[in-house]
């Protein structure tokens, strides 16, 4: 019988899964919308969709998560407990859970004392895998909602924080991404036709609108609804960006709104770059460091590497048989790929 290692990353907005075969080659990568704040039925639906795509054989599962943060739950421990119960209900075969520095634990052995280590530990799985391949590096994962930035020294992740609270202080976690982040969370002012203007504190547009206008957001990565429920076209995105500064859109003004999008992109990039510079200072030999990029926003990580004069490496380099040319690859779903790989090496 064939057997497979499936890594799951259970987020608050997406469910991601990466499948390795018995030779540890990547054979499939999945991402499915999972607005967990709307109810656990969204998680069940997403899991069932992905399970239906898996090849027949023995399935060994490894889980990591950030979804426990959603306001569906009373708190983080409650979220971990309910998510683990939901996954236990849906998955057959061998199931393990990533518990940070404690590594992978069997689901049946997990107690409430383990919940703090399990909560939002997916960043460490990705960075730890990168550390196995690159002794001195800056790991940067830019996703739809958040950005993780970790320093790696001599093959070890040197994280200053562990919890989301601690990592927000250390700036190893930047709550900004290329799809779901509201524009008003990125900038308070923008440049419009040479003038600085305030940005409305309204959810009229998201960063997905910005990256549709710059042409950098792949349609397969654009899985969430728009602020106004309208289309995801260039023109509709320009309409939403115009609202952010109290204007209406007309087709002849499209270059104006592209320029506005570029300015917003620059401001988001600048914030991430500053945080990268801070973490780079924690590496003993920063001149030898490479930048390892991951996430659907890694095009920004590539630019940051150039600006900081660092060699860029893609997270996919660490996986033989990466699914190139498909809707998703392991770089899009780095934590899921990481826990699948950790499981395969057990």
C-alpha cells in the first residue's frame, strides 16, 4: 500500500495542505478558503474538499495552526481544543500536531498543558525547516494577512518572541499581508497627483485591490470577497481605491489609481523592510546571510533581498519535486510543507 505524509496549516482564513509521497517528494499542494470566524462548519467543508483530492493509500497527518485566534473562540486555548477536536473527527490514520519546540506530538497524547505551544506555532515550523538548509539567513514569509520574519544563526532559529503578543513586540510578526489587509491599516496618508492626502478609516478597499492594480496578485491567490462585494477586476479595484480618498472612478483616470496603488505598495514594503533590517542585526554574520522567501507575497521578499544586498532563495528550493506550474506550490503553503517534511523524517 502507498502511504503519504500530509501537512495541514489551519488558518483563520485559509486551510492549506501539502502532500509528500513515501520518497518525500511533493505531489500536491492545496489551499482552500476557510473563513473560520463564520463557524467550524467552514473548517469541516475545507477539510472534506481536500480529503476528496488525496490519492488512495495510507495517510499520515501533521497539523499546525493559527486559526485559534479567530473570534469564533473564547480564547486561544479554546480555539486549539476545538480545532483539534474538529480535525480528529475528520481525519483518519495517524495524526500528529506541531507543538513548537516540543516538535510533533501524537494527537491522542495532547493535553491542555500543550495548547500554548501549539497555538500559532506554524511560523516556527517553516523557519526551523529553512534552518536545516541555510546556516545564516533571514526567513521572510509574506502571506495574505501577516508577515513572519525570523533570523537564523548557525542553523538555529533565534526567535526573540514565541507568542503572537511577544512577536508583535519583537517585530518578528508584522500584521500585514497582500490580500486581506485593509488599506487603512497600511497607510494614513498617500500621495495623489503630487499631493499628500489622508486615507479614510473605512474598509472600502484591501491590499488585494492594490496588487490587482500592480498586476502582482495571482487569481488563484485571490480567494476572498471584496470590501463592497463587487468584482475583482482592475476597474472595480480602482473604484474601491478611489473611495479611500473620497473620490469616484472614471476609466480615463486609471493611471491615477495605479499610481496610488504603487504608493500604497511602497508604504507596505517599507514597513516590512524596516522589520527585516531589525532582525538582520541579530545575525552574527549578516554579510553572509541569505533571505529565504515564502508566502504568496514573496515577490516583495525578493525585492527586499535586492534592497538589502542579500542573496535570495525560495523556500521551494528545499523540496524535491515541487509542484511548479500549478495553482500553488510549497512556497505558498510553507508551514504545511514544513510539518509534512518533519513528519516524514520522524
